[in-house]
C-alpha cells in the first residue's frame, strides 16, 4: 500500500520563499545557481515581505536549514536557520544576474559545506 499524499515527506531541499511579484529573472538565476551546485531548490510563494525575513522563514521551513528569500523588488537574502533573523549569510540589493546566481550557489554551498565564493 502506498503512502497517502498527506503522509509523504518533502525531499530535502533549500527552500526559496518569494513574494508575489518577485521578478522571474531573479528566481530563475537563483534556481540555476543552486542547480549548478547539485542542490535541489523548492520555490514557495508566500505573502509579501522583506528578503531577509523571507529568507529566515524559508530556512526554518527547509529540512536542510538553508533558505533564500526574494522580495517583490528583487532583493535576495540567503539565510541559515541558526543565524539571527536579521543577519543573513548573504544579502543582495540591486543585483545583477551574476549576483542572483551567486546567491543560489551560496545557498547550495552552505548546505554542502564547500567554501563560499
């Protein structure tokens, strides 16, 4: 007998909380950065908020304790659940596609224990 849908456990992944209206280009580049490092990323749309707060909430929701927040204005924050809520591992405001991709790689590298770039 297979498990019921509600009994299934989410696979380990970095969680990305994004506000409504978060730029699709930012979401695409962050996702690509994590994928380049071989770490799965699960996107979840949530009510509006600042990138740092979204990132911290995402880290708390992640089985890997690492999260990314993307606000409606395109700001990005990479967070770990054990860090203080107002102290992300990385914050990017007014970034470029390379910055957003680096944020995804940074989140993945926090999970894998590789040096941050």
